[in-house]
C-alpha cells in the first residue's frame, strides 16, 4: 500500500481531481466512511475542545440557548430554500 507522500507524488491525485463532481463526491464519502468507522482514532484539536468548553460555559451561564432541530431546519429552509 502506498503512503500518503507516495500517492501524492504519483500523479494519481491529479487524475482523481479530474473525475466528474459526482464521482469525487462518492470518493469523498468513501474516505469519510473509512475515517468515521473508527472515531476514537481521529484526533481532536485542542482548540475544538476549548471551543466546546466555552460553549458549555455559555449555556450553563444562560448566555446562550438551544434550538430544536425541527425549528432550526424550518428556519434554514425558509432562509435558503430546500432541494428536498
């Protein structure tokens, strides 16, 4: 199996980038599925953890509120439209 560096220098990446958008999206989905199958192996940057802590503190202090998904989805559809 080729390493990332070998793959990137092989020219295969440029061939992948020439694929039609639908096929590149399918490739992206396959890559994401392979990563998300083992979430414990994906490192979490410290700034993500810091931001989560900040948001939790803001919620706990009453400075922020939560929005139900169904309500948010309606707002987003009204604002941006929907394709489904």
